[in-house]
C-alpha cells in the first residue's frame, strides 16, 4: 500500500470534515460554540461520543495488549458501564437543573471561585496530557507508515503533527460543539467500520468461516476475562471498581464529555444518550478485544514475526501484510481516531478557560465580537500547547500509551472526584483559597504511595483503583481545610 494512496484518502476525509464544519457553523454564535444552541439530537451525541472515548488508544493499544493481558481489559469496561449509569442518574440531573455552561460552575456555587478555577485547571491538565498521548499514538503511526516511506523528501514528525492540528483548527474554531456533534458522529462511524472490516479482512485472509473464527476466539486462551489473584494490579474487583470511578471522573466530571451532553434538548434526552452510549461502548470494546485475538492468530498462521512494541502489532499487520483493502480499512479507523481524539478537546478546553478561568462569559466590559476574538485566540493557544506535548510524548515514550493515559487520569481526576463527592454528598463547607493546596498535596501523597507500594503494601499491586485511592486521600486532606460551623 503506497503512502501516496493513504495521503489521498486522508485528504478526501479532511475535505468531508471541512464541508460539515462549514455547513454547521453558518450563523454561529457563542451559544452555537458552547452548547450547540441546545438542539443536538441525543442519538448523534451518543454515537459521536464513541469516537471521543475510544480514540487511537483503544484502536491500536487494546488489540495489541491482548497478548499479555488477554480479555482482562473487559473488566475495566464493565466498570465503565456501571459508571455511565451513575452519571445518568446523579450528575446529569444536577447539571441540567443548574443550566450550566461549564460543569465546574457547580464548584463555584458550592465552594467558591478559587475551587471552580482549581477544578477547571485539573481538567485542563488532564485533557491536555490525555489528548496529547492519544494524538501522539495515531500521528506516530501515520508518520512511520506514511511520511517516513517517502524517499525523496524527509518530513519531520513535528511538521506532520502541525498539519493535523491545523486541519482540526480549520473545521472546529467557529462551529464548536454544534460542528463536533456531527463530525464526531461521522468519525465514530468510520472508527467502528475500521474494526469490523479489519476483523472481516483477517477472517478472509485466514480462509475460515465467521462461526469458525468466533469459535477460535471463544476457545483461545487469550479470551480469558477474569483475573482472580487479589495481589495482581488487574484483579477483577480492582478493575471493575476502578473502571466505575474512572468513568464517573473522566466522563461525568469531564467538561469534554459533558459539554456534548449539555447540548441535548432536555435532561431526558441527555440521559437517553448516556444509557445507550454505555451499551454501545461495551459492545464496541468486545469487538476490539476479539480483533486482538484474531491479529495474534494471524501472526501465527502466516508465520510473521510479532513486533516487540504492542502499539505496533495492529498497524504492522494491517499496512504490511493484509493487502490494500485491509490497509485502507485501518487508515479509515486510525484517521477517525486521530481527529476525534483532539478536535473536541480544543473546543472544551477553550470553554473551560473562557468560562472558569477568565470568566469572559460574565464579562460585561467586552463586546460579543471582542469575546469571539478571545475565544478564537484561546482555541489556537491550546492547539499550540497540544503540539508541544505531543512532541514530548514522541521523544520520551517508554510504555504503551493506554497505561500512560490511565495513570494520568488516576492522578488528575482524583481531586475532581473528591471535590464533587464532598459537594454532592456532604454539607461540609471548605475554605475556598485552601482548596488548591489540598488538591496538589492529595495526588502527591498518592504518587508516593504508588511509587513505594512494594515497601508499604508488600506484594499488593495497585491497578485502576489508583483513582479511588487518590480521591480518598485528597478527600481526607480537604477535610483539614473545612470551615468550622458557626454556633
């Protein structure tokens, strides 16, 4: 498969996104950018969230990790499934009742402006790092299998990432959430098609029937789901509980995921969106894990050497050994993952900075046109920051990116989980100005506990429950700064 053909496809794909961006951003205003004029169809939001949640990390890393982790990742996904219903029944009613633009406005109403800004900053750090990791993974594959294949000209990684980010800016800077609801739906469709058609391509190459392939997956030792050793980091209860809290924090307390939900017409439609999204997410992840089993079966079937890095297992097979159709299918999914993993982030990071940090939405000294200029400038600024972080990942990556993202989430979303827990389930008041200190000390203590876990906890391995431990430690530190009741 030639790199020129891949570039042609990516170019056509980009033109399609640009067309959607142009169409949906006509007559756009601040309401269009931030909440899609409260007119987003729930089913489009639900399907579009798939691409944003899965991204290049799931598309490449999850199939590759089946070799060492089997189907155990499904334990975490089951936790996600439960967490989405908590979001639907607890958090969405709160957000709609308060008619929020940014979900961190709740923290202001409960504790104060400093706490609002603290929550927003933790989200910004979390999403910048997570989006950079996801986009790095997909961009690195495109660099390796496309740009590095050109012999007449050397295209550096920094330049190829710059082009990707510029393309995203062109179709998101004006239409915001209204544009993303439609572009993310398209990208989710291509991502799901990518995995389904990849499975079909492998089955065809191995010349086995569909049901024979299903039987081989079911009976494969790699399809084992449950890890019953309590000392292992992926012990079943750790993964399910950790997955539940990761879903609540990374989706329900994340402006990026909730902003699309807040663009639905009503609370009922937003809840319907979240409930259906949870079911589809579970099914799609099962497909990814099945793809992982088939990938390794094909490597054995064709006597092909398996790459050492798990992130290269799927790309190497799709682009070098399965033919043009499989290569194009892979690029379909990867391109969708590349764009969906970063485009919405730029919009929601802008929202958080605009509303929570700079508080420009309530600024009466600036005209609407001045605010629009600020909004565009913030949007571009975050694109530059994302570019810089991707380069850091490129030069310093040492492990599977999915592990990096989950570790980052464990440290940065813990304080958000602690703050919302105190706000929602207690009557405790906090000293607003002291909250940032507690939200830094908590993750630091958790980091030290994780680093020296062998000395403190013996053979016990910390896994996805890290986010729960972080939230609990931060919760306890926050209690030190609670206000005394006036008698």
